[in-house]
């Protein structure tokens, strides 16, 4: 959700102002065909307007409009193939979930939902368009959670190898910015060669002092291009291994040589470094918790799963045994144990579950809670503090590896969706090189 909200704020901070480029476009024409859907020039023009306003607010110099439009069109294609995959796999956001997300966005802006709507409409953004954009962002986030993050497996052997490569638990954080030039699936040597030439040219321009944020906005195929390709502060051990290895010996402001991965070519800049190492004893709070899970599927919607849990909750509040209800109704592997998950460490569960668990008092029963796995009722049984220095290092290593694998797997997942789709870019965009 944090990732979704960051993306959401970036896209919603703009208004629908007119621009000379947009006004010059033939509004009724088609910019791209993606399978059985189209992206119209008017949709692209609106995205150019929004992104231009965003870059201006950030103080980033705009790329040439035709290059910028081509880059944004390619990003729209990637979004569209993901949304199509979400529909095909029944990943969707119901209205109740959408309303709760909008309410959180409004609260983060210290407004009521009505005040937030009025502010958006004052800036010229229609409420229906805003709602659809929020729904799409949430859908893409849930698609990533279901198709990629929930399938990432970290073995004990991988954790052992990771820890063996570290002399101490690193708390160092780095800020890097990057440009991704995607390569098509099964790219030929000639295609790789052309991509390499383009990457070397961009690297030379960046090293000569050209604004990296502008280069990223006009050239990068990554989803964070409009943020200047900036990944924000991250623990060094949680960067994709390709990036972590490349920046390890760099000084702030320096660039790595062009990097190659299955996704394409990467230009990486180390912006800054902070923090150090910490090997002192660590105490964490462990929680013994149990839950009841109702999974969503093609036949069980979010609304139906939530309603079933509300009915189960009413039975438990009315005196029914939580363990008995879990054994009969939970769709989790913990059902035979009455839903008991045992002792949970921070980071052991998905963020949505952990946030809800941490907010509960002992023996308090939660309201229905949504996660990538479905809907949960959660009850905290016990809590205790333990010195888990060694175990904490293993958990940190496991989380770092999970984050690395998730990023890499998601890039590969999206690239494969794009390559499998029928995509036709119409002139003049088909004749431009990003």
C-alpha cells in the first residue's frame, strides 16, 4: 500500500491544465493498440499534461515534448497490459475497499473526503477520473502482491550465504537514481548493441553534468521515471543485487558503468549514503496470534469474504469458540490448530496483517482485515520481548532477500506481459525512438 500511495500522490498532485502540445494533437486518433484495447491521443495528451505539471512542481527541466510523449505512451502500454492481466486473473478492487483507500488519502492530506473532493475539483480534476485512477493503482499493487510477492521463496541456505557475506548487520542506507532501458524478450545481438550504444550515450551525458532527473524522465522505462529515477533511501542490502554490487565502491555523485540484466540495461547513480553498522544486542516484541482466513477467488468476492467474516465475528463475540470457528471455516493451513500461528516476529507477516495485529490489545478480536491472501479475523493471545540479535539478523537477511527477489521478479513479470501482448504503436509514435 505504501508503494501505491506514493505513486498515487505523484499522479494526483497535478491538475488538468491545457498545453500547447496537447492542443495540437488530433484528439480522435489512436496512439496505440494493446490486444483488444486502444490508447487514444486524448488520453496520452492528458498524461503529458499531468506529468509536465508534476515535473515542473519538482523543478525538473522538461524533455522535448515529442520524446516525452513517446516515453509516457510506452509506460501507459505497460500499465494497460498489467490491468488486462488483472482482469483475466480476477484481481479487482470493490467499491467498499476503494472508498476506504480514498478516505485514507484524504486523511493524509488532513481533509475530510468531501473537502478532498472539493479541492480536486477546484483544480479541474473530475472525481470519477480520480476514483478510477485510485482503483487502477490499487489493482496494480494487488496484482504485484498476488502474482509476484506472494510467490517469492527464501531458503535457509540463501539466508546463510547472505549472512556469510556480511561482517556485521549493516544499517547503512543509500540513495540511488537509475535509468532502465528495457530490452525486448529474446532480443537479438543487434538489438542489444543498439541499446548499449544508447545507454553509453546517456551515461556520458549524465557524467558531463546533464540533469539526471531530466534524462530519466525522457528516457527511462522504469515506473519511477517521473521521480527522476530516484529510488529513495534504502538499506544497501535491500537493493537489487545488481545495483548493490555496482554502487558498493562508488562515492556519492558517481555513476556505475552500464549494467545489464534480463530486463535490459541500467544506468545507476549513487546520490548519497548515510548510516553505518550495528551489531549490538537487539530486543524485539514477539506476538502470539491466531486468525481466520477467507480467501477471495473467482467465486468469492471481496465483499462476500468480508460479509462471511463479519458473520463469524458476530458468532465469536456471542460466545462461540474462536478455535472451533477457525477449524470449520478458515481457509489457512493453521485451521487444524484453531488458527494459531504461534509466535510471530516483526516482518514475518505481510504489512497489512502486521499493522492490524500490532494495533490490537491482548485478547482483542479485530474487525475484518484485508491482505493479499484474502480477509482475516485476528486475535492476539500473548506478547513478550526477547533478545533476538542472531535471529534478528536472519530475519533482516530474509527480508532483504525477499525485497531483492520481489523487485527482480516483478520486472521480469511485467516484461513478459509486455512481450506476450499484441502492441501496435501508431504513427508518429511508432517512428520515434525513446
